[in-house]
C-alpha cells in the first residue's frame, strides 16, 4: 500500500485505475524498487568502483568520484567534531554549488538530516527554520551566511544555532579563477 487517505481509498498501484493511466508512457514502470541503503552508499560505491571517473564538473573544475568521496569524508569528520550525529538536523543555506553536494553527502554519511533552505531568504524569514527544526548547526555560503547569523542571533538563546559553518563558493573554482 502506497498511501492512505480519507478522501481516496488505499491503492496498491499508483497508475492503474487513475486518470493519468491512459497517458502513462509505455515502458515506464508504474512503481520503483528503491534500494535499502543510505544516499551515502552510491557515492562510496562509485569511489571504490570508478575512482578516477568524473563525478562533478563546476565552472571548469572537475572532481573524480574519489576526490568527491574524500572531501565529503573530510567535511563529515569536521561536522562530527562539532557534535553532528545520526538524526541531527542541519540547515543548508547555499546556492546550487559543489559545496552543497559535498554537504549533503557528508550529512548522509553521519546519518544526519539535511534541511535545504532557500538562499534567497532574508534574516526575518530564516529564524523559524532554525527554531522550528531544532537545528543547532548550519552550513552556509559565505556571501549569505550573515543573514542566517542575524536570524539566529534574534532567537531566544536556547533556540540559536551553536555552529554556523561558512563555505566560500570560490573554493570550488579552479585555482586560476580564485580571487
């Protein structure tokens, strides 16, 4: 059973008997079998099976699976030293960038929960993310981290972030492009 609702009876198949069944693409399965593993596992597996294969390209810089794995492990170690562990909620306040990919994998390695926050939010919009989630650690792009810092400072002392890790987008650029 996929879901239970008061308005709709339980269904075992998300397509059959539904209005979109007539336009469902041929050859596309009606359900997916998901592996019973952490999202960390595919990165670790790729780093072992294809360590030198390209994993990520950004603004002319390339990471192999082994490099991505090593950087995610290093970040996970740093977060662990800050007290992040399984089940902890950690805010991610940054644009789509390599650091976002690394942060997600580092958190998944620790069994923590990544809470993405829209990087367009301002301090008066961010406080509830910190307070409602119970996050005590956040990772933020250096250019927008002050917004999250102001939001946290405005909260009651027991609801504030304990650690705000600033990540510089320039660190993801090829060395020749860094300023």
